[in-house]
C-alpha cells in the first residue's frame, strides 16, 4: 500500500515526454518527493525514504513517514476470531453422547431341552475326554523314570560325541521321545470319538462288579450293559449367554433306586470358578427329588474313567476323580441336612 501511495504523486506526463538522457534524468529528481537534495546523496536519500515508507514494523503500528500517516493496530489486524477456532470451540464444548451399556450375560443352569443344547453338551464332554491326552502326556514326560532315562541318554551322547554332533543327536532324541508319547496317548482321541448319541442312550451298569478301565489298546471301547429298568438320561447344562460352558449327564436306575453321574465337565477357561459345583448341585437336587431315588454316585464307567497308561502313570487322573467324589459327598451331605431341617 505504501509503495502505491509513493508512485501516485509522480507526473506521468513528464515521464512520457522526457528523453531519457543522463541530464534530464537528474532533472527529473526534483519531481520525486524525498529526492530533492544534492546530487551527491540524492539517490541514497531517496532509497532511504522509500525503505521507510514500505517497511512494516514488528511493533503494533507502522512508522510514520512523509507519505504514510501514523496508523493504529486496529486498522492493520483483523481482530475477529478465526472460523476454525469458533468451530473447534463449539466441538469441544458439545457434550459427548453416551450410549447405555449393554447388560452382562447371565449364567443359567437348566435341563437341556433342545437338540442343539444336547449336541453342545456332548461336544463339551468329548472335548474333556480328548484333553485327558495332555494330562497323560505330562505324566509321562515329567515322571521320574522318563526324566532319568532322558538324562542318561543325553549324558552318554555328550560323552561320546562332539559338540556339533551332540546338538543334532540331542534334538533327535527329544523328538523321538515326543513322538513316542504322542503314540502312547492316542487312545484318548479314539475314546473321545465314542462320545455320541449312542453313548448317551446306553444304560449305565450298576456300580457293583465294575472297576476303572485299564487298557493299553489304542481304541479301548467300553462295553456298557443295557437295561430296561433305567430312565432317559438327564442332561443339565450351564450356559453363559448362549454358550454351553458346563454339562452334566445323569441316569437313574429304578432297580437300584440310585442315580449315576456319567459325565461332568466344564469348559476349560471357566474351571475353578465354582461353575462345576453349582452344576452338580443342580443335578443332584433334580434326581433326589424323584420318588424312590436314595443316593447318587459316579458311574464306574463314566466318560472320563478311561485309563490308557499303566497304573503308576495315572496318579493325576486318580487325584482328579477322588476330588470329584469328595465334592459329590459334600453336596449330598448338605442336601440331607437341608431336608432334615425342613422336616
């Protein structure tokens, strides 16, 4: 703006009609404001005046000059707030809309009434049988005899072989051991495949005269007796929302007037949280309410009773089963005490 105001007072007619020689150029200097000075310092003085007029000060106002009057800060700067800042402030001040939190799923225990629930219960039981393979593998790998044999073989290899050959030989030895353990425990996979609708409809034998199955066969099938004196199996499931996380299968023997637990399992990630105990309590309460039932016990040929390995490697399974029987005894004792108080 200052530069335009400096050019405006010039006599453009003089500029057009003048012949541009050196003498006329110096004579033209008298027409330019700020150039009226001696010939020695005329050009530097003019440049100094021009620089002053077009210089923008870093302070709040422009410096005054012969052609530019003093100005205020309000004329040079736009004091209106930025549209961006207005929009940002509006967005920041708008309260965020919150949606209502969804209710947590409920844990329910009831009798399986649909085929989908029964199928899910059978699948959960079959998975629990297949998971026994991992327990059996740990029993073999961490047994004192197995560890001693592995250390002995590795020590002999370290004594006779070079370091490079030892690495290859030791890796092969460990791989052979893992393959052997996998082969010895494959029977649990075959046993899991037998948990189906036919297994569900089979009648449990009486507790007398039956013991835990000990077999080294890869496909050890259980021979279960059939009887017309038993009722339809009772399947109780525990559901977390729509997922079946616990299953209990029981059958009542009319001849013995006793109920047997044929399967009792909970999904692995929900174990140790009291889900299995509540499930067993519900099943016991249902069968004890029937006329003529005087007791509840585990079927000696229940789903998880299979033993593939020799007895000295079944300690983990025996401990789990003893703990389950203790829980059942506690539930029966509590139920009898509540009946006595009610009567």
